C-alpha cells in the first residue's frame, strides 16, 4: 500500500529493493539445496499514516535546515561531527546536518514497515549499517577535519593513513588500538600459573595460590570459545581470575584452542564432552575432590549447562554449584542477534559449513563504535589509536568449527531445544534441565545487547535448584569486568529470594547496591566451597598432570 506524496515513489523503490533482495537470496539458497522449498519472505508494506507523518516531518525539518544553512548556523548534534572543523565550516556543517536528517527519516521509514517485529528489526539493522557507512565523516572528500590535518601536516597524515590501511589489510582487521604495545603473557593475561593438561580442543590452566589455605572444592572457569579467555585476566586490578585466587579458591581455567583446518570438523558434542566435561574430570583427578564449583561465561555457560545435563543423564553429579555469567540457556530472547536467525539463514549456514569449515567473528553489530570510528582516525587522519587492553582483546579474534556453529544456530537460536525436556540429544544423552538441582548463581548485565538481561533472567525459570540472580549495570563485557576496588557502577539484588515470571517483576522487588557484584558472588561461592585446607605447593599432580608450560599457555596465542 502506498500514499500520495512527493516521495511515494521512493517508498515504493525502498519496498521493491528489500523485497527483491530477500527473494533473490532465498532463490540462491534453494539452488544450493537442490530446489528445496523455503517459505517466501513476507512482502514489505508501509503504514500510510506513518508515511504521511514522516513526509510532513521531513519537509519541515528540511525547510528549517535550509534556513539555518543560509545563515551558516546548521545544527549538528552527533559526536562524529563534534570537531571544530565541522562547526566552523558552513558547507560541512550543512552536509552533516542533511545526512543526519536523511538518516533519521530512513530509520523512521524502516519503523513504518507493516509486519512482524522481526522483519522491522532486520530492516532497521540493514538501514543502520548502510547509514553508518554513508556518513560524510567516513570520506576524505567530505571530512573537513581530515582535510585540515592533511594541510597542516603537508600530506604526512594521508601518507600515514595509507600505511595504516596497508598494515590493516595485511593483518586482516581494522586496528582499534596500538596492538604492538600488548603481548599475551607479558602485559595481559599475567596471573601466575601453568598448563597442567591439554588435548586438541583446550589447555587447562591452574593458577598459583595467593593464600596459605584454599577451599577444598576447586573452582573451574569455562569461558566462551568465540573469543580468548583472557578477558577474565586483562590486568591484575580487573582480573576475575586473580580475584578468585585471592579469595582462596584453587582456580582452573579452560583456554580454548583457536581452531584451524585440522579442527574444522569438530561438533558441539566435541566441545561438551572433550571440552567442558573433560576439564571437570581433570580438575577432579588433580585435586582429588568429589565435587567442584564451576563458572560458565557467555557461550561457555551454555556449554557448561549442556555438560551438567549430560552428567545428570548419566547419573553423575561432579559439580556442586554453577555460576552463569551473561549466559543464554533459554533462547527465547536473543537480542540483536535475532535479526540474523530464521530457517533460511540457518539452512544456508548448514549447507555452507555444516560438514566442515571455519567461521570467524565480526564487529558490525556496532558499526560506528567498532568500525567507522577507527576508519576515520586510522586512515583519513593517519592517527595511531591509543593503547587499550580491552580493544586489543576484542581484536584478537577466533574461529569456530563450521559443524559446531551450524548445530548451535539451529538447536539453540532457531529451535530453542535446550529448555524442552528430552528434545535435545548431546553426547548420546537426552537432556532435561529439570534434573539439574544444584545451586546456581545467575548474572545478567542491564545494557547487554548480546545476552539481554531478560534472557539471562530467563534461566531462573528453567533451572530448578536453589538460585540467586543479580543484575549489574553496563553491558556484556563492562558489566562483568567490574572489580570492587574501582567502586564503579551498581548491581541489583532481590532479598526475598522470589523469582516471578519476568525481569520487570523481579526488579520491582529488588534493591540497587553501589559498586561491583563480585563481592556478593564471592560470598555466595564461599558458601559452596567447603572447608579450607593447605594450599598445594606445586601445579598439577604426579607425572600424568604435570606442568607443561607457564600460563597463559600456547593455545591462547594462536591467531585466527
């Protein structure tokens, strides 16, 4: 349905482009799959009243902008155009303001699509990517600040920018920080320890005790395999690993191998049985403990939940308590990643790499912050980004085996089978979360766009044991890596121990506390750690689990 307006034809073209593009993608997929029937994408239509409203709003704002431009006073409120060069140059200011007006209007047009929320979210995502790439600040011909710097440096900034571009092409990613200033094991991931076991999927790190006594139940951390474990050990002052050691826990960490072609056939079952479950078994063997405490972070938490369910199906209970940090167990709400997930997308990935291959991670979920900001600084202005350990880690990308990735997409993101008793078979066992009656600590971050706080909270509804849920401020990483000494941010706790059906209901009865959630978690974990015993004098145990090399080991240093 269209409306009579000066730009109605543009709306029709927008509809046609999105509709045809989606249809062509589906046709290509059907050819790959030998003509399999895949449901057609819904037609793209717009709400007439919203189109009319957008038209009137656009004309009014365009007239205001034109008047401001004639007076040399075009207003721009966006950090991409916050420099003095933009404000002092009327032509540049007008081009930036016109771009922002068009971007707002296109986003409004995306919101005006009639249909289900997922379709609108996909269109919004596509428009956002497009508009982020089209910003005049991204191009030397329009970026007045980059032009000014080129003149001031007599072209040196352009030459340096070209050097930066060639360097980044060689290394395969945009530099977000000066990576030459960091080295894993030298000034990041420096907590003292040793590798005490390794197989083709992971190395197991044991850390040197920092207390005379340790708790009798050892502590195992299972980080995500989609990035490097040392996000939990960036610097001594913000290391969750070091914090656990300081609290008296005999601490072990899984360091996943960065897969190469030799591991391109590995499956989800491999990561559960030969990864998390093997790590639990080795920690028990080294320490002699009947039970251990375990923590899973992000995808590591999903792997850990599967391992616990497999153990339960086999009648084993090697884990006394589990901590899940920003973990998806119920995949009903998958945040921004949901825009990618449907039958056609998953089927395409299965055909592409379900039998083998490697998948690399990417940064375009936040294009302005993680891509274009650095394109402008590195290439147009010839700047070297400042040192930042978190961004060094973020750039230290990893691969995923294709079969692992494709299976994960279908069974969790698309079909959400883990929360359906008996629907999922892992390592030959039908999983039923109702059998997991161990106590759990569940953490979610309020502004997390990868694992929304609502999704983290959903675990309270499917895990039957005694639970504690805490929500922290900030996002997926900053909310987790928030040491007490910094005195930053805050967290929410509900004292009555009730878990109503939604996060909003839970929050209504919660209390905000200043500072880090780490201290609350530490107190909870100590309650499940048993008595204290003398700290071990060395790493591993005997000749079978002896120190192989110093932490952080060699697997974490492998590049994608």
